[in-house]
């Protein structure tokens, strides 16, 4: 991935499956977000994917909204401009917002584009 931006026209997005693992997970998130900003670019779309138990992972609790919001805040503070909460239908941060004025430019609900 290093140096890939600028050498190719490939569109890259990053997804991070967020599990509730305490304060250590925020430290790891901070490290990842800083790496994305430094090695890719701040406009790289970054998806924070909510874990939801199913199939063979039914004993792990789903990721809470508050954990996702903490990770979202970490990503924005690291300078990432397009951060999304995924797999959490109706979450206020699942849409695309203009990084300059904050208005919704693409409204999403779950995996559907609404507007």
C-alpha cells in the first residue's frame, strides 16, 4: 500500500471491523488512522464496521454505538476526512458529509443510498 496513491488510479477504501476490546482498541485505531493519513491520504474512505454476532461468533457481544462513536472521533481527530460507521443502520455517521461545511452530500441507510 505504501506509495500506491499517485502511482495508480485504483480506488482504495479501508474497512476496520470494530470489536469492543477496551482502551487498547482505541490506541490501535489511532495508530491505524495515523498510518492511513500518512501513507495513503486523508481522503481515503475509512469504514468502521460494527461487529454483530452470527454463525460461529454468536457468543461475542455486538459493538455498541458508543464504541463506534469513540473510534469515529479518533479517525476524525487523526485527520481522515471520509469516515463512516457501517453495519449500524440509522447511525448518524453512515452518510457522506462535506469535510468543509459538514452538510450531507450522500445520505445512506444501511447499504442503500437514499439521496
